[in-house]
C-alpha cells in the first residue's frame, strides 16, 4: 500500500499510456497493414471493429467496477476481500464472453446487414468477425487482468503483456498479408487468425502474472456461493457505467449507420481518421486512468480534499497535453493521411475533417479525466444520466442534421460529436466542483 500511495501521477500514467498505445496498435495494426493490401479490406475491418467495441464495453463495465472497488479496498486496507472480488470478476467475464462469442458466430451476417455495411465489405469481413468476435474470451480475460493490476499500482505489467501481443500480431499479419516465409496470402482471414492467436498468448501470460503479483488464487467456493456484498457493489457501479457506455456505443453505431450510407470512400476515410485521433486521445485516457487509481485510493482512505485537488491538477495537465498533440496532428495532416492511403477521394474527405479534431479532442479530454475521477470516487449515476442524455439529444440528432440533411458529410459528424463531448465535459466539471461525490464511497 505504501508503494501505491507514493507513486506520482506520471509514474502511474506513463506505463498506462504505452499500454493503451499498444492496445490501440494491436487493435488497429490490422487496419494499418491491410491498407497495403486493399482499401476495401480496411473498410470491412473498420466497420466490423465498430461492432466489436460493444463487446469490450460489456466487459468494461465489470472491469471498471472491479478496478474501483479494488482500489478502494486497498485504500481502506481491506485486503481479504480482494481475492473474492477478482474471482467473481473473472467468472462473470468468462460467462459473458462465451455468450457474446456465440452471438457473433451465429448472427454475424444479420448484424452487418443491419449496420448497412456495403455487400462487398460484408463478404470480405465474414472470417474476421467470426474469429475476432467469436473468440472474444481472450480479450475479456486480458482486459480484466489489466484492470486488476492497475488497481494494485502495477501499471507496467499490462504494458509488457501488450508489447508481446503487438509483436506476435505484427509478425502474424506480415505472414498472412505479405506472404512472409512463403506463407499463403490470406488477407482479412489471415489478419483474423493473427489477432486471435496473439490475444490468446497474451491472455495466458496475463493470468499467470495476475496470480503471481496480486496473490490471487481462484476458489470455486466464491462461485458456488457468490459473495453478496461484492456482487452488490459491482452492480452499483457496473450497471450505471454499463448503461452509459452502452448508450454511447449504440449512439456511435447509429452514427456509423449514417456514415455507411455515404459510400465506401467515406467509410474508409472515417476508419483512418478514428485511428489517427485515437493516438492523440491516448494521453488523456492514460492520465484519466492514473487519476482514477489515485482518487480511488484517496477516497478509500477518506482523504477527500486531496482527491479533489488531484482531479483538478490532472485535468489541467491533460488538456495541455491533448491540445499540444492534436495541434501537431493537424499541422502534419497531409503527411499523416498519405501513410495510410493514396486514394485521392479518401484523402480529400479526410483532410476536410482534421481541423474539427481540435474542437473534439479538447472537449473529450475534459470529459474523460473527470468521468474517471467521479467513477473512482463511486459517483456513477450522474455521469450515466448525463452521458445517455447527451449522446441521444446532441450527438445522434446533430450528426443527422449536419451530416445528412445539411450535406456536411463526415465534417458534420465530427462537429456533432464535439458538441456532445463538450456538453458532457462541462456537466462533469460542475459535478466535480460541487463535491457531491464525496459521500459516494463504497467502503
């Protein structure tokens, strides 16, 4: 515990940043490397990945609840309950991943048709959604282990795991996309095989490290008779957080359906833009998660004023870093987009959107850091209500109005999402300043 408390924000945030960067790479390395194979293959995988984010959201609500409760248990020095918590979290995610994987394997075509993905992209993406979606259990376990390690202050171990996953995935993609070592060129199928194999190895290593470094032992007695107090705490945190994330992902899925009506070039341009903006966003997410670890420990130890100041300080640092990074991205936009494609139509569409990234990413940073802080303090319902209201009252309708009705296309979509982020960001800032979250602690 003393080691955890003494770690500075950047000591926690830097390994998280590189871990998130690598998660993003392993999630998008398929897109990057497929860009050298076929722009249509990129469009297929990009569209499918929008659906696959929903599975990560479902796993995420359990992982979020686990990390918050674990951090507060550590802050309050209640160590005997941690093993129960981890066992329940792993078991729940195993059950959910089997269910979700079965849905992707059986209903993949129905899902992609309902997304209005063009037929040519549906045919390309069949093997990818079956493999990566059907075997999502590897991703579920790795994410769970990562959340628990971070709560213990072990932010470097998840980083090492993701380095290994990236290396394996890159090698596998090279083998099946470029025919390294004389292997057959399998395109999207090969990318799916490579992704699943690398995640499977990463999952095994993550579970071994969890057992070793968090003193974890799986006990069936916790499953046969699930601890009521643990489950109640997970529901109190997880269900509202799941509702918030589910609403956001459903909103993005509706918006993606709008984009899918704009043509293959727009779909592909959006995929590349999401990848680039994702890298810019990583700084804010890392600082948000690091802040959550510290706020969770401080709230668990009843040091409310220190928790409040930590949230404000992190917010200032995050906005500054986010602004610097996104300005660099916008300045270098011409050089960045041609790294992914030489299709003039795709390049033209993407370049129109880049200036809107400044407006979007700064608002998103404000939102991310303070939502993480509120969650860590145990204040879950307020961000949920605010998030659900904003996505369906701002992001979705304005995407339709600006992107479709006014003909602004992808630029309109980006403006609508920026308005959503700023509305939510201002709302959570008001909540943090009010300190109404101080009575929401769970332990």
